[in-house]
C-alpha cells in the first residue's frame, strides 16, 4: 500500500511541474535574446509580409505603403511589399479599399484572357513591366489555370478594405523597380526587396 501511495503522490506532482516549466519558458520567451520562433506558414499574406522585412525591417511597418493609387470611381489600391524570393518568384502584396459608394466585384481586374475568366473577381489581370529589361510579366497560374493571387469572392462592400497578393516570375536581380498595373488603375512604380 505504501508504494501505491508514493506513486499517486509522484504522479500528482507532474502537472504542477509541467505548469512551472511552461511558465519559465513563457517568461524566457518574453525576455528576448533567444532564438527566433519558428516562422508562420508562408501561405498567408501576413506571413509573407513578416518575412519580407529581413534585417532591415518591413517597409510597410516603418513608412506605410510603397505606393498608393486611386481610380475606378473611388477604388484605392495600396502596394505594401514586393519581395523577390530564392525560388524565382516575386510576391506583391497590398490592400484595396472600396470608396465607390456601392459594391465592387473586381470583374475588370481579372484580365482579358479566356483562361482567367474562371478566376472570377480577382487580381489575376495584374501585370508588372520591367522598363529596364523591356519585359512584361503576367501573374503565375497553377496547372488548372487558377491565378496565384487573391480572388475577391463575393466582392467588396462600400467602405471595406481587404488585403491582396499576387505572384509573378521574378525579374532579373539587376531590375530593382517595376511598374505594377491592374484594370484601369493608374500604373505604379514599386521597389523590389530581396526575401
């Protein structure tokens, strides 16, 4: 009987020890100076945005968007980052705000190509122009023709803002700026940063 009582006491101490251990790790994590935590999934725009800053920090957190353009009856497009990664891609991210006074579906942002119609209201028709190399880049697509970009499912109500992203083939390293354009919005020159 005595051994059974000892085992019960030993097992009852384990949850307390686990709580103390978790609290110590939590305090150590807040103190800084340790290794960086594992980065979030790279599939979300916010994760890509946090990775885009590198050692210099994220430009969107330090000084606002890279560029902001207004057009199409009250649509405001912001580009917050344009990051070239090691895989040969350039991911452009930003926000769009609907100030038109009515619902907006991004129908004319999906592009003119037949294949892009299946993307519905999206940013699939966006392009990058590299004036230095005299090349135009289209948004990448998967094997079924879906853009590697944001689809505005259900549109955007008046006054609403949403984030967007679009992936392109990366221009050569020598190209540090490109012109981004979508729909009838004015073109915007954006600075490329290295991921």
